[in-house]
C-alpha cells in the first residue's frame, strides 16, 4: 500500500482522475497504485516524486524526510 501518494494528492486537492491525467494513466490504474494493488513502475514513481517535490524514498516509505 502507498498511503503517502494518497496524502500527497489530497494535500494538493487533486482527484485520482486528475492524477491519472498528470501521469498519463487512467483513474483506475492510479487508484490501484494508491491501494497497493499494482506496484508503481519506476518511471511513474519518478514522475510522482518530481510532481510532489519529494523523493522516491519518501513515497516508498523508506524515509520520513520529504
């Protein structure tokens, strides 16, 4: 499960659909990332980190430092 991407998305008041558009994927695929039903591909993980101005380690829960 990737609760941090949900929290980061909600901090920017974005919907899953909007995040899907930003990442060039469907709302359903993005929802699956948030729930942990799908592993986040490396390229998407990097896009998420850049978009949210954080690190991939933070998103993956390896550090608490944004």
